[in-house]
């Protein structure tokens, strides 16, 4: 069965406190070359049947309305995994 992967990230202009905390920890561990970390969310949705343009449109709507908070987050990608004949991205 195909899986659709939705990735959501904090808006670029907003502070990411979790990312800042991880970046600080990396610096304390001596990882000076890694200067910025942003932490987001990943949703994996399994599809019964074929992934069509209509299914991808439904997932896009859900991503915009339910998976993300449009005030502070952006849906950065929607991709199809586990299916060679499905559209690659929205």
C-alpha cells in the first residue's frame, strides 16, 4: 500500500525553541560546524488503493487544515512513498 508523507515546519520567520535547544546542545558537544536546527513534524498516511490526483488533493487539504497550524507552520512537502506509479509530489 502506498504511503503519503507530509512534512510540516515552523515558518522561517518564527523562532523555533526546540531547534535552538538542540543547536545549543550540539555546540556544547563540540559540533561547531552545525549552526542551526529547525524541528518539524512528519505525517505518514497509508492509502488504500491507488494514489490519484484527487487523493493528493485531499491530503493537501488535510495538511493545510489539520496537520499544520497555518499561523506558525508551513506544509513544506507532500510526497508519495512505496508506489512507483503514483505522482511524486504535490
